[in-house]
C-alpha cells in the first residue's frame, strides 16, 4: 500500500485551482482503445518498431520467445486499427536469437522488414524481406552475412522505394555500414 502524501494532494489541488482561475480547461488523458500482447511458446515476446500502413492499420515487428534458452523467432504482424485483431503474421527464424528490428512501408502498403538472424556462436547475419500488404506473403528476401557480426540496425526507403539499411559488422561489431539495394522494389 502506498502511504498517503498530503503534500502531493495539496500541491495538485493548488495547481488545479490555478488552472481553473486562468480559465484553462483540462484535457482528459487518453485511454487505450485496444491492447495486443504477443508472445511465443515460451511465454515472452518483444515489440520493437511499429509503422502505419496506408490503410491506417499498424504493422509491428519484434520477436517471439521459444522454449530453449536464448531462442526467438523474428515476428511481423499487421493488426486491425479498429480492434487490434491480427490481419496477417510472418515469422522467420532458426536456431538462436532472431529479431525483426526494422520496418518500412511503401506507397502501396507492402512491408519491408529488416531481420537480424543468429547463425552460430558470435555469428549474426542480416536479411531484408518484402511482404505483401494484403496477406503478409513473402515477395522477395535477400540474406547476407559472413564471418562475425552483421547486425541490422535501421531501415528506410529511398524516394523510389529502394531499401537502405544500416548495420554493425565485423568480429567485434567495430564497423558500421550503410547499404542501398537498387531496383529491389
């Protein structure tokens, strides 16, 4: 139980009286219209970026936890703006920690997702995938990596729709790279 703080109440009451004396109105605090909680079979999940499609529906990316230690699948889902129901979902993953940590949407609503994929001890690869607006089906995917780390950090679309990504590279995550995919749309 939180102890009663008379000073806080008196201070809040004084501030309210001052606001009313100035003729100002209080704006009510918004409340959630809906809440969606997603988790994998191990009972946990992470939502990282959220973007809005041209139809007003949110698309969220992150990961869903799996039973083995340090296991997760990259997860992307489109939800209805009216009630939060899932319209479509896309998962990608293998053994290890996989996460969708970047999203962008083009003018027709197709979704570009940036994935970081664990491959082996101290080896992460990056993938970029384009998903259809209507059903979340994979339109194309490009995986790339090498020895050491290739950890995706950011994704934007150029004015013509080509994806541009940023990532950390190297055996000690010591180099930053920016890559533009020409004609990838």
